[in-house]
């Protein structure tokens, strides 16, 4: 099965209007093959500005979060309806920074995935283990504990519209990348975990790797059987580097 290749640029709390001009003028002219999608995820406040600048049909708009609630007295939150109005198509959910810094729970994350799907948005569900967890050989247990509540909440069939990003916490922003073999092994575990629930669905899910991906290491990572693209933080802010990573995905 030909799975969709997806490259997500997670700008985190970086970027500005000038950067939006620069990156869109560089990326709009790139000719992508049909099976490559590039998702740009700025801060909420820039979604509208970025939306008006994207003219390449392979480039989609993504947000870095979503509220699990539909509307109401939730100061500082952003609803699915609001994201839809801004032409957002993808939503990063459960990034380790949301889990660790902002205390998001597995149940809340599962609610967010449900909310996104119910409103036609594609969730990019982030999972990953910390360094001590890997050292204690708990990686598979942790990943299972992060996936199961989402499966329980939405049902495995809905995973046909979910993207899963595996991001080992110890590799995020540290310059330490999982080796391609280690990343493949973990991606294979994730696909098998989903396959235990429904093999056909598992085969179609795009699994992204994230954590210090750059132009130099992307080729080997994306060449792995169960890696269908990347969730890129730091390197998504360097236009030339990000362009190379996007073109690497075309060839993988
Ligand atoms: P990084 O971040 O590429 O800077 O490691 C990845 C992420 O947090 O999504």
C-alpha cells in the first residue's frame, strides 16, 4: 500500500510575518509528487496570515493544539470550529511539550483527537518515551499506554484518518536522533500494536518520526519501511534545510 508521505513543520512559539513571507515564497513553487503533503503549523495567531499566502496544493495548514471542548468559557483556548474557519486541515495533538509542560493527560489527548475528527480535522497524534523510560526498556509499555486510550475513545477504524508521530522525548531539540534502525524498530512496534486491533487500518496509517530531524539525517530515516515522513521542529525554521527535507520525502 502506498501510504501518504507527510512532512510537518512545527514552528512551536517561533516565526513571524516576515518568516511567513520567506517560507511561502520558497515553498509555493516546489513541485511535489502527489503522495507528499507538507503541513505548516504556526502559532494560532499566524494561521490566518499563513493561510492567505499558501498557493501550493500540496501544502496544508496545521495548528499546534486544539481544545477538547466545542465552545464556551475556556479562556485562551481555540475550538475546532475556529480552526475550520481558518482553513486548518491538520492538528498536532499531544506533543510532548503539551504533555510535560502543560500537563495534558492521555484522556484529554484522546478527547482532543475525537474532537478534531468529529470536525473534519486530521489529528497528528504525538507519542514518545523519555530517556529514563528508554533506559529502563519501558518504551513499548509507554507507547502502548499512550495509544490505548485513543483507541478506546475513538475506535480503531477511525485511525484511517489519524496520523501518528513517534517522537522520543530525548531526541526533541537535543540534536540526538534515534538511529534509523532504532526508529524503524519502534515504528514497526507501533504499526504492529495498531495491527493487533485492525491489520488493514494499521497498514494505511502514516507514521512520522520526530526528534532532531535535519537535512543530513532525513534520507536514511525516511528510507525505513515504517517511516512515512517527519515532524520537524528546529529545522522547519530554516527554509533551505526544510526544503531539502521535503524533497527527501519525495524520493523515499
Ligand atoms: P526538533 O523538534 O525537530 O527541534 O527536535 C521536533 C518536535 O518537537 O516536533
